[in-house]
C-alpha cells in the first residue's frame, strides 16, 4: 500500500499523526517522530516499525509531500520539497499483510494526549492499495494525480454555475 499527503506547517508535538487508524492489534500510522522524521506503524504495532526513526526530515512551515510505501520486504519513506527534491529512506524488514483499520484519522493521532497532531494545512491525502514506484511518487509530487475530469463533481458544478 501507499499513503501520501501534502503538509505545510509543523507538528503540535512528537509523534504527530498524518494518518492514523487504531484497532488493536491492527494499527496503521503515518506521522512524524520525536526526531522530526517521517515514519510509520505496521505489523500489528511492531517495534520494528514504530521504533524506526530513519525516515527523511519534515521541513517546517513549507509545503512537503510525504509518502510511505509498504511492501512485503520493505517500507520506503519519501519526502518531496521544491528545495531538496525527493528524499527517501528504506526500512528493510518483512511486513505482514494487513489492512487499514476502521476510523481513519487525518492530521492527528488520538493516542496519548492531545498534542499528537499536525498544526498547519494538509492537502491531497491519498491511499493506494498498491506500492507506488519512486517514479510514480515523483510524478505525484511534480505533476499531481492524473484523473479524467469528465463527469466529475467539480466539472458538473462548473457547468451548473455557468447556467
């Protein structure tokens, strides 16, 4: 799977959640660690994931695209900014097959107090049911998501407003 979100701002406190879903034992979490690095939780809350702090650093108060890809034999954390381009780090461990639990939260983690959230703006939050390649991540960062606009809500709304 792949989880992507654009973030501009900072964190209220360590372990701020970008995306979070908790149903014991299944936990899915993407966020910023106590060392300001992008990380994730998978493998039923394994310390080999929540203890991993080697992801790229989130810049403060500038737009950055964050992405985590989780595959059977590795996870890759990506952060893209205009200044530093695409940075990545790999956690080479085995990952179990797991689904995202119910009650997905965007921009916060309700665990452990009220300071584990993003303080700023988030945009274009996406979850894919497959691992995106590095080239696909870079394309999302630089060109956006290619979608057909025919018969989509925004097009219909534009047509209605013009009448």
